[in-house]
């Protein structure tokens, strides 16, 4: 909206017309100023919710970290000889020590197309089959190449879903190539592989040359394996790397849990400090809103969780306590003493989606932060929508005021021009009458 009048008249009433325009515009602008103040308040609320949301999300992240720490992150593995194998812990693992003696890594079965077939010097245009219309089967499974070429045949085998990998290799020279089809099983052990083109077997009938991997666990022979990745125990897998002996030790530590609880305490206190900004005599933009109390109660209910039938029934048992200002403290010594009862600790903490403290805490945080209907998410979306709507109303009101100013300016300009014309005419007539009077007196 223009900040100054567009009107500039020439009559002696011009200043009066300007005052009329400015007064009318000022009266029309009163609602606009209220709208602008309302928008500023909404923007302040939006900023405050954004800051609060960041603090609450930090609490949510801390709870997620605790959930991980009480799960797989609490496990660690050590291997006495990493050249022999590596190990990975998964769901269902538990502490233990395993001595593995790898006696054989095993071998994959391999085979190459036999001599006496068609010679392929260009695998992109030629093939090894003399059959002009071959119908290929590999171990009884029909193979359908997109093109009757050696490259097309290898590609069709690789996409057939068999435990066989096909490659094209040159056993000739660079100037006199001799491309053959080579097959290798994708599993260890003796795997027979024969490819027929409808009239001829394309591979020798030699026995398979692969063999299984073999190993011992704690001195006991395990069943031969067709893979170098083996399952040592529930949730514990190992990949065999070389022959030899290695000891795998799986242990659980409470360090990750302790660090996660400490992070939860810090993020909780930061969220409380943010909430405090909107309470008391110098309260911030969210003062008096039910949102503050709702978030406060939700966060406090997480820490005040009680449940379980074991040794631990509340977070107080793990060393957490409120001070007089509602902030948390964490007694690490008390936690470490409690953690001596590891199984009881894990049972109390539970797991998101299953039960215990973490399930309850995750549910409460979801009620605050859910992308669809979380309390903070909904509040932020509502305020942002109000800001957009208020901005639209302000823009529309500014347009109306500007149109009013323009219309009044045009009207006053027309009136001023008319008055200016009449004033000129009056001056002319007065001058003419004065001249006539002077002339009359001269000849009297």
C-alpha cells in the first residue's frame, strides 16, 4: 500500500482535500493494523513451537537411542583371529564364547564348454551350438536367450534364477580368440551342471569338482556347509575367511544404555527449560496455551512410568530423580549398581512395540510428534495455516485501502480542478468589473 497521497491540487482547498483523503484511509486502515499485529503474534507462536518441537524431538531421539542400546547395540563381539573369520550379531543373540576351527573353506563347482563345439571368435554375434534353432536346457530347466549368441546365452542363464553363474571366457589368443561358456555354482559343494542345446550336451560329463566347507564348533564337527557364511548360534553368524582356529566372544555391555539414559536426561531438561519460557510473569508467545501443559504432562509421564513385576518398577530404580524445579538428575553409581541385574534391567526397559518403559515412552512421543496427528505437529500446522490466511487477508485489505485512496484521489482531483476553474473565472470577472469601474470614474 502506498505510504503517501497521490493527490496534488491547485485550488486553495487542496490541503483540505488531502486531509480528507488521509483521514478516510486512516480509518479504513484500522482493521489492517489489527491484522498485522495478529499475524506478528502468530509468527511468534510459530517460532516458539518450532523451538519447542526441536527440544521435544531431541527427547524422542534419545528414547530411540535407548531402544537401540537395550537391543543389538548392547552386544559386542571380539575375535581372537580376524584372518580366520568375522562375526555379526543379530536379533536373538546372547552372550557366549565359541571356538571355531575351519578345516576347509570348500570350493564352488566349475565347468567349461567342451572342445569340438562351434568356435566363437565374437561372442556378441556367434555361439558354440551347431544347432541353428537351439532349445537350451540347463539341469533340466529351459533357458531362453534373447539372441542366439554366446553373450545372450550367458545372460539368459544368469537371469534364470538358478544357483549358477555364467561367464564368457577367451581361452585363445588376442588375434585368434576362442570364446567358451564357463559355469560356476553359487553354492559350495559338488553341483552337477549340464547344458543341452536340444541335440548335444555342451559340457563334459566329468563329475562335479566342488566340495563343502567344513569346520568344528567347540571341538565338535559341524555339518558340511554349502556357504562360507554360517550360523553359529541364534542371532550370531560368521563368515569363514581362511583355514585356522579363532575364538568368538559375544558379550553385552550397559555402557550404551548408560549413555543413552544420560542423553535422555539432558534432552528432557532442555525441553523443560524451553517449556518454562512460556510460564510465569515474563511468559513467552505460548503463554496460557493448553499446549504447554499437555507437552509438560506428556514428558513427565514418560519419566514417571511404572510397570513390570521384576526387580525394577520405575526409572527411579535406575538412578533418575526430579529436583524441586522439575528437572532430572542421573545417579550413575546407582545405575551401575542396578545394571548388575542385567536381565532384570532389560526386562524393565523392554522394547518399542513390545512392552516395558520403551514401549510406553515411544507411544507418548508418537502422540506428540507423529507426522500425521501428533499434538505438536498439528499445532504447528494449524498456526502456519492461520499465518497464511492472515497474510491473505492483509493483502486483500491493503488492496482495498489502495483502491479507496485511488478513488478518493480521483474524486478530489476532479473537485479541486472544478474549484480551481471557478476561482479563475471569479478572478477574471472581478478584474473585468474593476476595470469597468475605473473607466467609469475616469469619464465621470
